[in-house]
C-alpha cells in the first residue's frame, strides 16, 4: 500500500507540475476558464460548509440552482436562444436530477457531517464511475482506464476507513453515491436530446433546483432564524461563481480543448479544497487519509490520460 501511495504521488505530481507548461501555450480565454474551474469549483466545497451554518441542505442547494438557472435562462432568452421543447425539458429534468440532485445535492447533505476536503476527494472519483457507465452503453474502458478504475475504487474503499467517514455512516453512503449520480448524469447527457449550448445548463439547473426545493418543502426544512451574513455571502458566491461562472467556463472548455485537459479539474479541485479546509476551517486529515486521496487521484489521472490518448488518436 505504501508503494502504491508513493507511485500515485509521483503520477499526480508529474501531471500537476506539467499543467503550467501546457497552460502557457493556450489562448488567454482557455487559461481564464481553466483557472475559474480549478479555483472556483475547488472552493465551493468550503463555501457549502459555510452556507450550511445558516441554511438547511436541500433549501441551500435547491434555491442555489433555481436562482442560477432562472438568471441564465433570462440572459439566454434575451439573446435570442430558442425555448427548449417538451422532450428537452423532460430530458433536462432527468439529467438535472442526477447531476444536481444526486450529485451536488448529495455533497451538500454529506457536508453536514463530513469535512469539505474529504467530500472533494470522493467527488473526484466521478470519472471512474463515468468510465464504467460508458461501458454499459457499449464503450468499455481501455486498459489504462481499467488501471485507473481499480486504483481509484480501491482508494474509495480505504478512505471510508478514515475517522470522519466511519463516524458518520450516513454521510459516507450519501457521499459515495453522489459521484455515481454525477457520472450517470454526465453519460446520459451525451445520449439524450438536450437544449443547444448553455441553454441545457439553464434547463438542468432549473429542473434540478425545483426537485431539490420540493424535497426541502416535503421534508419540512424551515429557517428558524435569519441566516448569518457569512452564510448568505457563501450562498451568493455559490450562485454567481459556483453555478454561473464556473459552469459556463466548463461548458466552454469541453467544446474547445481536449477532454484530458478539460477534466483536469477533477484532480486539482481536491487539492484546492484540502488547502482551504485546513487553512480556513481547521480540518485535519490523517496521513492514511492523505495517502489514500493521492491513490484515488492517481486513478483519475490514469482515466484522463487514457481519454486524452484516445481523443488524439
């Protein structure tokens, strides 16, 4: 296990250290989008933790996406974007329920009990699950991808022995299911009829936000007092930067650059989340937890490298 961790750290270090050289050769717009996805999405885990100090989880994530989706829809319609068809709304509801309901909703619920840095590490395994789901649709992973899947899933198993996760079995279960939902939603989004361009993001945020807000009402969530300024500030940050800016930047990246570079956020976000969690929230992770996170991220790196080679061949 120690040798695997050492090799994993070498893989991640080499990949992350190579990013600056690759980034310097890219257009400024792509660089700006990469930085937005790296930093903003990495910081949303800490922002969720702060927002949970004044808002219940389903209300927090549901209102976040309802507001962001409504803003984006108004902007797109003002620019002349076509209104989604009935079929596209239904498909957007299915994808939004998985991506935002099960994915981001699961993260928000789990962060009531689990450190934000651990949450980011578990969510980074989404590409592993996406590779498996792609196989069910007829495109099985290549050999290098299988290596990444085995390494990453082994890391998930070991990370569940971490103190924070063992202390909260419900949080651990929800957190493990969240990237599964995100991955399935991502795979399905490429196989169903969705609105064109960024309109698909608006429709998915509205549909997913409506589902989560309904769960909030049905589960009896209530605001017993006004949220603190810090919680409200974190909510605004999640709406404007986490949902509108970063998501739009990611949509631009997946249309512009190779998949391996667009997906590189999956192994940069946990590093950002870990640094913020330790520096600002006083979170602590054991040496075993740190090593296991390195193993998991190495698995994600293998997946990204394999996809990059496949896309360039």
